[in-house]
C-alpha cells in the first residue's frame, strides 16, 4: 500500500505540493471565521466600550474570510481530485493491459461478470485509499497542527491533547470493529460477484430466453442470487450499525467533555477565555471532531480496499502469455509442426508455407483444439509446437503470435465502428478495401455502428467480418477455423475464392466441413477418433474406405466442433 502511495506522490510531485499549499490556505481560511465571530461577540458584550468601526472591520474581515474560503475550496478540491483521478486513470489502463496479457485459457475459465465487478471494485478501492490519505489524512494532519497552535495560544493545550487522545482511541476501536465485520463484507462481495455473473449470462441469453418463453424459470438461479445477496447485505448493514453507535458516542461524549471544560473555565474566578473565544473554541473543536469522524469512515473504505485489492491482485497475478523476456526471429517461419496430441492426433504433423491444408473430421474430433494448439493459445500444449525444427520457447511467444495468425470459429467484436469494432484499432492494409467489396461488406465497414455483441448484424455478416481481421494482418502461417461456417453455398464459394487467392503459398491451414472445397487444397488431413486416418492430396485419399466413412458422417451430421 505504501509503495502505491509513494509512487503516486512521486510521479505527480508538483501537483501534490500545490495541492498541499492550497490545503494549508484553505484550512487557515476555515479557521478564520470562528475566530472573527468570537471577536465580534466579545465586542458586542462590551457595549460601553464598543467601537462601531472595529465591529464593521471585523464583519468585513469575516466576509472576506468566507469569500477566500469559497474560492480556495473548489481549487483545492480540483487539485486533490485531479491527483487522484489522473493516478487512477493511469493505473486502470495498466491493469487492463495486464489483464489482457494473461494466458488465453483464462478468458474462457474466468466468470466475466465477476471479473468486471472485481476490477471495478479494485479501481474504486484504490480511489478510496487515495481519498483517505490525500483528501482526509493529509488535510487533517495540517488542520491538527493549526488547531494545536490555536488551543496552545488560548491556554487549552491540555484539553486539545485530551481530545486528540480520545480521537486516536476512537480510531483504534473503530479499526477493531471494522476487522470484526470483514467476513460479512467478504460474503457480500462474493454474492455480488455471483449476481453480476448470472445477470451478465441471463441478459446475454435474453433473446433466446424470450424465444423459449422461459422468462419465469430461466431467471430462477439469478433470483436466488438476488436473495442471497440481500441476506448478506442485511447482515453487513447490521454490523455497520455498531460503527454508527461508537461514532455517536465519540462525538457526543467529546462534545460533552469540551462543554464541561468551557463551563469550568467560565465559572472560575478568573476565566481564561472570553465568551467569544469560547464560541470560537467550540466551533473549531466541532470541526476537528467531525473531520476525525470522517477519517474513521474513510478508514472503513481503506479496509474494503485491502479486501478488494486482494481480489484484483489475484487476477493480476494469473500467468501472463509473455512470462519471460522476448526475442525476435528476424526472419520468416519456414516450417511449423506439432507433436502427438492424445485423443486428437496419433502422429506428428508438419506444415510448410507453400502448402494450403484442409483439416476435416466429425464434430467433436478435436479439429479446433488442434488449430488452437498450432495457434499457441493453449499454454499446456505449446511444448508440442515445433517452429523451424525447434520446440517453441516461452521467449518466442510474442513473435510467434505475429507470425502464426489465427481466426477462431466464433466471431468476436467490440462495440463501435468498423475500425475499432472489427480491427480493434489496427490500421487498414492497402488491399483490405478490395476484400471488403468482394465480401459485400462495404456498407457495414463504412458508417454502420456495430452494437454490443453485434446483435444488429446477421450471422453470415459477422462471420465474413471476422475473417477480415486476419486478412488485414496475415502471418507466415494463417489458420482459419471453419471460415465458411454459417454461410450459404454461394457466399462460401466467394469466401473460398478470396482466401485461397490471398493466402496462396502463405501457410494456409483451415478446418472445415465444406466438402466441396477440399479439392482446391494442396493437402487434406482427415481425423477421426484421435487418429489421422489420411493425409495427402484430396484426389489421392478421397477413395479411401475410411475417408468415405468420415465423409458419410459429415454429410449426415454437418455442424461444427
């Protein structure tokens, strides 16, 4: 935590120092009105000696102090919030980049709704910790020094340090109660994550749920999550009442003690304070007690930060794709191979860039897993990948992902216009416009705004758009998983014409169920039941009995992996 604060203050030192200076001026201007008000009361209590000009001057000074305070307050708030929010913006960007750098498998295993909530709470928690130290802790320390000087000037140093001692004791008691209620907070966070995940899933499946007229039964798990969250929230709120009780005791008893000190002083033979000074003392001390109470409330947010920080750090600590320093090939990849994949391929497979290769097999035969292994997205299987005759090393991953490009079977997009939604902000290559026209996507790629999940386009349009990402930035080897899935025969033929032309002798490897396209490939690999039953030119292997059996299965079942 301290490293986080030190990094924040060091990276924005000038902004921090200017904010401190503004805070000092603001605190001085906040202490001035009570002091001036006390002077005015003292002047009014001495009617026979009252000087109208003095009272006028004091009232004018009071107005000026209030005006100065009104000017300094937004300036101080702006600087403190700028310090906090600029830090959070940078850190949120860093966290997002770091999460996106995690291993591919985590994006399939993680509950996205829960992950979003965890990251959101982690960002909020860091905001709270910065607020605690920068907008509560530091200003209170400055205020403590100024008020200490004021009480010492009035001869009330002992009562001030007594108030300080009581306030510190209050903080320690508050801390103990916050620690006691931590398990309840953890349970609320857990239930909140579950609600977020189930709500995300339910809304994402909303169209299908409505088609099945299952609105009442499909949301049963979500409704149970709402109920579980409500129960946890009630328990946590009940424990929070204890914090409210000691706050009431702290403010009430401290004020009573301060009042008793004032009464004792005023009833003594020689009061040290005038009535006006006593009013100023009460006003300033009340401000001090309120700010100390606010500090305790901010500490509760700090404790939540420690919990939320742990959840965020667990995500940030997941294995990265690039776990070791990366090297650069400085050359094209001349061969790609893969070892035996138990349950998918019973023999090593080698691929050359001047070949176009089709991989076929029944649904569930592991074609997608084979392609994802070649693409390097499965960490546990990377050791089976052979690059230019050598095993793929962790230091080669970054260049490998640039040299061996992969287009998954399921289209994935961001919300927005074509450049951001489909290409993820990458620049358009010179030949992409021609491909867009060939695919009949000029209108979509022009001014059409793609909605979240691209629900406003057809499945065929989504499929063709997804192919453009790899076509825009081809590699030495280019892998497509079912590039013509969800397309009608005429459109599929057009897509095959484009892909086979663009990637001629550029390491084209495709899984497919489209039997009509197999003769156009240099090589066809047939997989069934974890065994490669044929591997060669389609004209040579298509007459094999086992291959015919697989073709019969494909013709009857169709579908995808």
